[in-house]
C-alpha cells in the first residue's frame, strides 16, 4: 500500500541521518543509541503493523460485504426485473449503483484515514529522531570543546618541557669522578677504565668543552715533588687531561684546573672522607653554558 511505502522511505531517511550524525560517537555510545532507536522503531512498526492488519481486515470484510451486497442487489434486480416493467427495473438498477458507489466511497475514506494516520506516525518518529540527533550533536560539540582545551593544555606543557630540555641541555654535566691514593697523581687501572667509559660521549659532543677539576684531601703535603695541595690537585687534573688527549680528544677542548681542598664532598676528618675528596671530576660544558 502507498502508506507503507511512504513510511518506509521516511524511516530510511531517518536512519541515514542517524548514521551520518554519529561519526564522532565512540562505539559503545553508538551501540546504546542504536539499540534504543531500534527498540523505538520496532515499537512503532509493531503498532503500525497492528493498525494495518486491523484495517486490512476491515477493508477485506467491507469488500466482501460489498461484493455480497452487489451480488444480492443484482440477483434481486434480476429477479425483480423478470416480473416488473422497464421503469421498475431501471429504478432498481439505479439503486444498486448508488449503494455500490456509497460503499466504495466509504472504503476510500477509510483508506485515506489510514494513510493519514500512517503519515502522522511517520512524522512523529522522524521528529523524535531529529531531537535525538540534536542532543547527540550538542554532546559532541561539548566534547570537542573539552578536547580543544585539553589539546591547548598539552601544547603548553610540551612548550614548557621544550624550554626545560633546552635549559638542561645547556647545563654542565658531570661525566665521571675518579679517585687517587694519598699523595698520588697517577691514574689507577680502575680510573683509566672509568675515563675510557666517557670517551665516546665526549667525542659525540664535539662542540662541548671539557673541564677537568682536580681535588685534594687537605692533608699537609710532606713528601714528593708537590709543594701544596694546590699543586697536587693540579697534577691530578693534568693526568686525567693527558689521558683523554691520548684517546683522541682535541686538546683545545680541554681545560684542567686544581682546586686543592676547597671543595670537599665528604668530611676531611675521617680516612673514608679524605679518600672521597682525593678526586678528579670530568665535566662536560655544552655551548652557551658558563664554565
């Protein structure tokens, strides 16, 4: 019937709108919305199907009654015409036609009412789908706004991290600390291995300066060729610098300095503390950093 075709077209259009409007929903939200929409559509379809079935039954019964009435009228007309004159027969046939026309008009009216009800129901369903789509669109707009704010915040954090990375990259880095025996300036085998471990890093940062700082434990220098802790700490720094130069590091990048006992890292009044203070530190200074 025309009404079924009309309703089907409107329902398909509504479904197309739903699919096109759900692009920004996640799968779970879309499935929930789809299930609700399917349930509502099934309910409307069931109601429409019941109405159509009832109307089809009425139409079928009316057609049956009409056919029976027409058949009876014709039979009556034929029987009457057989025993009546021409005028009476004509009147009877005219009455039959009028009754047939009335029945057909009633049937047409019933079908038109059914079509109007179907159209109204379809429009109501379409309007409900439109409201749901508007709600989804508003929710998506709110979600997009939150995403934009979050993206802006992330961008600000990334910019801050980039600034921190630049600051960190420009700061001096302590590469290694090697220790010495009391009064000694020669590198032990362990100290040499530790210096070997930083050669590759120093070579890869070819534009950075290397500061080698020697330290002493503060005890008076009583023997050897050094007059003070200043001389002793400088000799230790020179030993480490010479070793790194021998490993292929450009001498122009290296500065060696002795600080005697002015910068201890442990107490000077214990043997363990003094052992920690007898040291050389190798520090990497990136371009732009203060030495």
